[in-house]
C-alpha cells in the first residue's frame, strides 16, 4: 500500500471528508487531495503527525506502512499533550476554560479578574485569601 493510499484509508476510516481533514490539519482541501493522489507529494512530518492524530491511526503506520493502523488505548492517551488534556467534567467549568483559551492574550487577565470578582461577591471570600493561597 502506498503512502497516498494509507492517507486516504485513514481519512475514510475516520469518516472525514478531504475538507474536514484539511481543516483538522490546517491546510486546504486541495492539499489533502494532492496527498492522496497517485502522483501527489508526501505531506511534511508535521502535517503527517496531524493527519495521524485527526484520523486516530498510528503515525508509524501512516508514514511507513509498518505496525498497526489503529492506536491502542494507551497510545491514544499518551498522544494527548498534558496542556491540551481536558480533565474537566463540569460543563460550566469547561465553558469558562474554553472562553479563557479562546480569548486574546491581552484579554485573559481581565477575564480572570472578572471571574474572581464575581466569585468573591457570590461567596463573600476576600481576594486577599485567594492571593495568600497562590492565586493572582
């Protein structure tokens, strides 16, 4: 199986269109089509890694054809960067975290200060107590 065929198989196995995979990887749909065509060029290692993550297949299999196509559960968990892992179960907390991560850098401090002020007014806790515990 050629690298182009493995990319197409991984994409189809994941149920993604070329456009959806392109969006997940950060390229145009036409780039994905080019990677999958018989005369197409091989994607960069960075893009190939993103394809593997987006489609849930082993990077080694995608790049070389060796090994298993699908990720084992342990490998899948190891593939998640600690900074990207979401260990939040509360839906409201998740929304707050998402808003913080999507905010421009200059808006993050005011966003946290607003949340702290709202929490203080609702609980009656002092900001000084939060600072003493290592907060900002």
